[in-house]
C-alpha cells in the first residue's frame, strides 16, 4: 500500500509541474510540492483533505496579505502570522491545511511582494497542485477485497482453533491452553475493521457495508468467546454433560470456517440442551458447579450463534458463517 502511494505521489507531482509549466505560471515546483501534500490514502479522505488545504491556504493568504501590508516583510511578522493564523485556521475546522497554507505564505514572504496578481498566481498553484493530487486519487485506488478476504480467513481459522481448544478442555479438564489464539484473533479483527473502513472510504457512490458488518460481528462475538473461556476455566471435572458440550464445539469449529451458514451447530445445540433437561439433578456440589458452568457455556454459544444469524443477511457473500 505504501509503495503504491509513493507512485501516486510521483505521478501527481509530475502532473502538477507539467501543467503549471505548460500554462507558463511561475512556481511549477511549488505546484508539485502542493500535489505531494494533497495525495491521500482514500478517495473520501482525499476530497476532505484537498478542500481543507485549499480553503486553509486562502485564509492564510488573507491573513498574510493584511500583516505584510501593514507591518512589512520581517521574520517577526512570520511569527506573528503563525500566532494569529494557525488558531484561526484550526477554529475554522481546517487544521489539516495548516502545513499547506504555511508553504504558500512562506513562498509569498520569500518574494517580498504581494499584490492581486501574485495572490491569483498562488491560487492557481493551489488549484493545479491540489487538483492534480485529487485527480490521481480519484482515478484509481487499490481494491482491498483480496486483503480483506485474507484477514477474514485468518480470523475464521483462529476462531476454529479456539473452539477446538475449548472442546479438548471439556473432554480433558486437565488440558492446559495459553489462549494465545484469542489475542491473535482480537488483533486480526481490529485490523479487519481498519481495512474495511479504508475500503469503504474508497467507495464514493454505492458503499458496500458487507466487510464492516462482518468484522464488527466478529468483534461482538469475541466478547462471548471471552465469557466462554472464563466458564471453561471453571470446569475441573470430566462429566457426560461436558462430552455433549464438546461435540457442540467440534461442530462449530467446522461451521465457523464453512462458506455458508449451515445451521448444524444450532440444531445440535437444541438437541444437547434437551439432553441437559432430561438428566438427573447433580448429586454433589462439585458436579453442580461444573454442570452449571457447562449450562452457561451453552447459553453463551447460543448468543454467539444469534449474532451470526442477525448479521448474516446484510453481508450476503461475506458473513454467511457461524
């Protein structure tokens, strides 16, 4: 991604310089510098960035015109400009354009002259430089579908590993598991959210929320998995109910990586819960504690599946998974 941005920056700078030179406007390299400042990572961010930089520069030029005409071209006047203009630009919600406006104002200061002709020249350089950056940004942005698909597969794989470990613990309460997959899954989900937001910012006309829905669904489900892990830590004795529950997690470890929402885990969960209700009451305190934790575990799993079903429809191809 960074390498591609460098290429776009080079193209935008060259385009701005060539256009400025062809129009015989003085300051072609300044237009190239403005183009470099205007290149951004997404289309929507580019529109916001270019407009902020343009209007901030105009505001800066107005302040500079007044100060330079009244006080002259002295270094301390530049310091006074910064003290006055920067807060005003920030207050106008154009903070992103402070650097660009400074480039324009410092260029005027170097020329030691500012009249209507020079003012118009600076405006032209702004339009060409920032306009070139926006054109390059709008023409092409790399699609993130491939990277998002890769992140999704990693997240699903980690979820599958987590459920496999929970299943093993239910069968072998003495089994030790460090839970590293949970940490990795959390990081990957956050990365997926960041990438899906960036992908959404590149869609100007018909934004597709599928990837955002999918990764926010996984983030919500992680909270339930954390609760499951806490409950599993309370299971210190092997019981028939634990074996039944282990079968559930065996099934969901497969469903979570399947292309379609199979509903197999949901069906099996209904059967297991029915078996729980038919079983005799616990005879010891230990059995009561373990069975209580397993029952709560099944409830958390039920909530996990409800989130999948709720988020399935809007995401069509992406989140048709358990």
